[in-house]
């Protein structure tokens, strides 16, 4: 390498380093690139492209234990729990959306199944299909349901809204610290959306993510 070329090469490195340093100090580009890399890497690790930005997590409220019947139900499929109280304006807004998603109004209404519209039901458990996957579906009126059902709300609520209603909890499974364990999300109210279709899109996105995680991890669940 002749001296002129070597000098030009060194100058080029200095200029490039100065530009990179300026980008880091004076712009958000570096952070944007870094966040993008981290995001892609994390999604690659779990082989999942999330359909929502709703957070799933392992830790329950106050580290409460998952109820035994929930752990058992997870062997059948992901779980969706709709919580309400007897008087709840937003519950009445959201329940038609839930009924639509799970096609609940198509079920027969008779004494054998006990199926009624959700806002007339104290509690109910069904095995329903969504997007080709069996879900264990619970509807729980936390003011009138048996304690073992109502108390599940205290397990899956969050610090901000606590036991507010309507509350929607979706439970799936994911590998964590050497074992496959319950992994859940909880959302509230009208989901910070303005329209029926927007609210439905949030809930179906959560359910789709739960299905992907369930299929990915259920083989290792015990």
C-alpha cells in the first residue's frame, strides 16, 4: 500500500467515525436502528410475528398461583375469560363483540346447555372454536359467580386497573426458565378503541397470538 493511498484510507476512517459519532449524539437514528435489530431478533427467537402490541406475561398479580382448574384446562386449548359485573356499561358494549368472535349466539338455548346471551349469564364455561382452534371459554360475573371463579380475576388483573370490568384475560403457554408454563394477557374496557371493528380486531389479534404460542409450545406442557 503506497503512502498516498494509506493516508487517504486513514482520512476516510476518521471522517466515517466522525459522522457515526455525530449520528449517535445528534440524531435518534442509532436508537431507531438498535431498536429495530432488537425487535427482529426477539421475534425470531419465539418464531412469532405478533398481531397486536398487547403484552403477554408470566408473572401473575402478587405472584398468585394459577388455579388448578386453569392449569388443567390448558391441556385442552388456550383459555379466554370475559369478566363483568352485574351493572357494567362497557361490559354491555363489549359482550356482543365477544359473542361475535366465538359465534356464541349460534349455540342452542335449552336447559341442557344452559346457553344464554352473556349479559344474562352469571357464569358459564364452554369449549368453543376460534380460527380452527379449540378455546376454553369462561364468562364470569365477578359479583355473582362462585368464589373459585370470581377469585381468578385477582390472579390475572394488573396494577393499573386492578379488578375493573370488563376485563378480558387470554391464557396460553410458552417456554420459560426450562419449563412450558402459562403465559397470559389482560386487557380492559373498550380497549382504547372507538369502533366495534377496531375493538374486535384487538381481541382477535390477541387470540391469534395465543394460538401461535400454544401450537409452538404445547408439546412440552405438563
